[in-house]
């Protein structure tokens, strides 16, 4: 079933709320339409799972396949897209996925990621030191930080940053790119990723690509196609999605000045604040669609074998069954031992492999702001902030001022 795509709104059935809040439609769907179809950016209509337990069941089920390359299946976007490459980790099912994931697992553990924290913190501080008292937080900071981090970690020349922006924008934020433009951009991006892998093979060092080239499970290593796709995924996800979470998270904090003041007074709260940012505002794009290979029973109904479904992570994170009063933003929600973890990084076999790195980046991005710009505030009305309309939803620009001094503590 296909609806006419609207280039101004790629998800006409799930319109975000004011100030970047989740679609109000989530609440109705969770009660009375937990598997109702919605239009994807392609115009294809697929059931959308919105309940926390249903989303986790789908993401963990061995009956949920990421092979969407069969003829006639619904598509996320028109033309070539991320779903099309069989070498991509996100598109593989066991046993290929299990092998691929096992080889790379050790590269992205918190133990391997933690030593990168000082480098990431220094990049954040250096960026802020060069921005002055009034700046666009999106273009000057949120987009710059993950771009520079990923360039440094992958051993990529920083002068290629602008090219990364164009490529990732084509895949993730621009809904008007033609099929031909997407194909050309994908070809160029993959060619550059292959060039990076070849360069690191010829001259090994200590960058993240070198760790991936060396990664092995006994005598098993990643194939060339798998390495290239991993580099592609790291650049794509490591840039735009992390940048979007920084922009959305800081915007949300500035709308709650009492909670911002708490972070200024006690930056050690940043870690738990980031978890609430991830729940409330993340992920900026939902999980990838799944094709169920056998009948699956969910709380919201049954899906028959062959059905393609979209597990909506943002909706799951706003399910009142899992998170009481989900529309309330609370940086203390994840302090101690909350009853339910959020699913911003997914769940099950395809849970984001680089979640630990993303957490470090988000935490250091926010920590640098509350320590170096304690008086930060929006320079205009929150309603004046424009938002993107592509696969990733974030502010286009966010003009802020440091204001000077620590903000007062009004109600949050």
C-alpha cells in the first residue's frame, strides 16, 4: 500500500509536536492503535509498533529479519537507501550478523572507548573557546564536534569534513534528493571509505580503522566489504545522528532552566541527564524496518509472516507503561535503578554497536557547555527555531548567547 509522499513532511501520519516534542499521535496509538500503519518517506504504508514491550519483542525476536531486499517489499526511502547493501551490518541476519558483530564487539566496549574521553572533551572545549558570546549552536558546535571526533578517531583529514556533511545530509536529512543523486552520493561515499581502508592497510597506525582491520575472532576477520561498510556506518551515524542528539538535547535543557542550573551547579549529573535526553529526544531517526519471518504475537495484535513493520524507538521511550509521565523531562529520571532502560540505542542483536562512544560524546558535549557557558540561553523565542524535515529531525539552527554568569533557578 502506498500513499503519496509529501517532500515537506516525510512522515505525514506522525507529525512531531511543538518545540520538537514527540508526535502527540503516539499517545492515541499506544492506547487504541498500537500497530496502525503510517507512511514512510517513500510513501509506503507499514504497521508501526509504538508500545515499549512490543518494540523490544520485535527487536529481539529471531523472527525479525533485516533482509528487506526481496521484490515488492515496502521501502523506507525511494531509490537506493541504506537497506539495500547486503554487506552492511544493520542489514544482516544470523549467522552472518552474529559473526560480524562478534569480530567487532571488543573494539567498541566501554573499556576501549573510555580512553577517548579526554580527546573528545578537549575538542569540545576548543570549539567553545573559539565561538565567542553569541553563536549558532547547531552549525558552530553540535555539527562540528562529532565531525571532528570521527575524523580524529578514524584518522581522516579534517579537510574532508565538509564532504562528509554533504554525503550524510543526502542520506539522512534531505528528503528531496533525487534517486540519481542518492546513487551517486552513495557510490562516492563507499569509494572514499574503501580508500581509507586501503590507506590504513598500507600504513597501519593506532586509529579506529586500524583497530577494525586488526579485529578478529580467532582466525576470522572482517571482509573488505564489511570493513568498508563499517567505516561508512561510523561516519554516517557518528556524524549526523550524534550531532542531532547534541542539538536536540541542549535545546531541551535550555527549555528547562531550573534543570540547566542544576547541571551548572553539579556537572556530575551530566551522565544521568544524557540518559533522559536520549529517552526524551532520541533517537533522531527511528529504528530500521523489520520483516517478520513467522507469525509474531504482540500486546497490540499479531503480525503474520512476511509483514514489514517499523518498531518506533521514540514511541517506545514515551510509553507510559514503561516511563510514568513520559512527557515530563527530568534529568533525575535515570538516577539510581530505574525500572526500565530506554531503547534509544535499540535493543537485541542490532543494538547500536557504538553506543558507548555516543554516550561519551553526548556527555562531554553537554559537560563542556555547562562548565564553560553556564549562562547559556536561547537568543530568541523557542518557537522561532526551525527544524529539519528529513529522516533525522533536529533544529536547523539554534542561536544562543552565553549571557554571562550562572542562570537563576526558576522552576523546571
